[in-house]
């Protein structure tokens, strides 16, 4: 049985507040056998892509608020990823199969509960899409927008963090439905991306607005029908002032509150009553039964060029800590010969980037 080095990113200890790069350790001291123990019903996978999402920072704190368990100090950080099966004791997975699901920030991971993995059926689209538009991010946009907000043609939609992995999809789904869509982001470059690439009718840089309430009144003089919430805090306070009666708010995330020692208080909540608002938070994992329905909708849209998805892919596992803290929502690629064939690029280094 071949034993190989297994490079990993380890959480040193629980953090208070926002983590630092020094809270994570890249180690090459671990090794792994490329063969499962006799009688195992798990799977051993080689990791190809890892998704670097802001919520992972929350899991580095012992007292974090999340439906997911905190990471364990001294163990690898984990997240969504795409991988190839190296060895399997599971009846539905065999060597060479491609899967996506929850894997470690390491080169190889042994997964003891393989029923939670999704076998990849469509390989004629980029594999990295399975931790984006064809994975949890896509399902989040789909469920939050269609199932909670029940959009109608001609409605006015506002999306915060609109250039992110979820927001870019919500805006496009809204446009396909015939809605008027405005998004917000934190740089002028992202604002232009929203309007010129994702088809948003309007977009603005929230950092350049002195008064968010006035900004929303400028873009929605008649009010907002649907708000897709990714931010929380002062943005949500301003949105509540500008919602229409019987408006719907889908609460996907509240990134402004992550890693605060104490969450901020909320104002303007009385508008939920006065305007009869429907405001619902959700965990996409509770609705994964809708994944086949979502795939049936989105695969044709991708192949017909009716929807696009932009990825930012960083190089190598060693770049993961800095990218998580500095850029967020990135992907890391671990290319083997299979992926090289997919990109028509022959490289000898087993860990490289796709740009």
C-alpha cells in the first residue's frame, strides 16, 4: 500500500473575533495510505477543488453561531469541495468517480459518511461549478429566491453582496423571471460587473453611500418587493424602511455580523408588522431534496448561455489561509491528470491553478 504526504491546513486554536492567517498552519507532516482499511464502508478521495467561503471564519470560534459545528483545533479545516475517489468501500461509489461535498482542507480526505457526497453526473461543464452554481451556492440562490420569495414578473428585487457566489445567481434568476433588479457591492469594479456581466438593471457601491436609506429610495422610489439578504446590520435596517407592503425577504446570511464579539442590535423591525412582510431564514441543507429539480432547471440555462458564473481560482493549498481572510469566496484547485485533460493543459506539478 502506497503511503504519501498529505499536506493540510490546520486550525491552531479557537479564535476570538476575526481570524488571522497565523491562526492557521500549513503542514506537510501528515501522511496517508492510499488504501482504506479492510471492511471500511467509507471512501478515500483526492481533493481537486476547495471552496473558500466567509462562513468558514465563523467555524474557527468556539462560541460561533451556526448550524455547523466549530472546527477542532489541531485538525484540518473543512469545507465544500470537489474530489475524485481513490478507494471506496461504499457500494454506490467506485475508484475514479467524481464527487462533491464536505471535505478537508488537505490533499486527501477519508470520508466516513459517504452518503452525504453527491456523485457528479455532468462532466461536460467545469468541475469547479459543483462548489458554485451546481452546488450549495446555486441551491441557496434557487431555494431562497424561488421557493421563499415566489417572484412575479415585473417585481422589484434588491440583492446585497450581489457579486458573491450566491448573489450573482440571484440577480440572473430574477432577470430571467422578468424582474427589475438592483444589487450592491463593495467596489466600483464589482458594480460594473453586476451591470455588464450579470445583467443587473442598476447597482451601487454601498461604501460610497452616506445614507443607505436615501440610496435605496433613489433606486426604488416605489419600494422593494423582494430582498435577498446576505449582509444584515445597517443594510437590513435601511431595507426594512423601503419594503413594499406584503414584500418578501429571504435571509441567506448576515456577513456583517460574522466574527463580531457581540452582534449589533436591529432597528426598524416594526416595519415587518406594519408592512405585513414575510421574512424567512433558511439552511439550504434542509432542502437538498430539491437538488434534482434545480439541476433540471439550471443545466440547460448554462449550456444555452442564458446564465453565467464567474469564479476566482487561487493557486494551491498553501494560498488558502490568505485567500480566505483577504479575498473570500475563492476556489483552490488541486489538479491531477484527469483535470489536466479537461483543460487541455499538460503540467507535471500535481498542484496548480486554473486562471
